[in-house]
């Protein structure tokens, strides 16, 4: 179904209902959205968050790397950025780990109204 993203999205609907917190299912949905030129950022954020919450830090790092081109669109929570940065650093992705640290730092230094 990789060459038929609309069919893939339809096929994933029951899986999302059966396994709503599965990072793997959300990852497949994100891939299908990307293939159909849809907005996958929210789904990627969800997949990374569920992977980190489930202790699957290497999986979260792999998802992030796969969708790195949309990293500025990801709405990752601070706690997820911290863990993701560590996971990325552990796999040798220093620049991506630094991006997580910088993102956290920029959230801390923002003033209200920015």
C-alpha cells in the first residue's frame, strides 16, 4: 500500500482504533500522510511522544531522523525534547541532539508574548 497512500490511510483506521498509543501505527500513518502530500507533523509528534513515553527511545530517535525535514513543525513537549536529545546523542546524531537542546533553551529564554 506504500504506492497508494489514500488506501493505506484507510487501512490504518482500524489499527489506530485498536492501538491508539502505538508509535508504530502512528509512524505508518505519518508515512502515508507524507506520501499523499498531507500534513504529517502532528502524527510524527504523536509517534515520537508515544515511543518516548513507552521507553522506546531508539525508535523515537529513528522516527525523528526519518522526518527531520519537518522538525521545525513538530510540537514536542519539553520532556520529550530532553529524552529525544539524549537518545539522538547516544546514537551518534550530535547535530540533531544539539537541535533538541537549542529548542529547549529557546523555550526557556522566550518572554511572554513572543
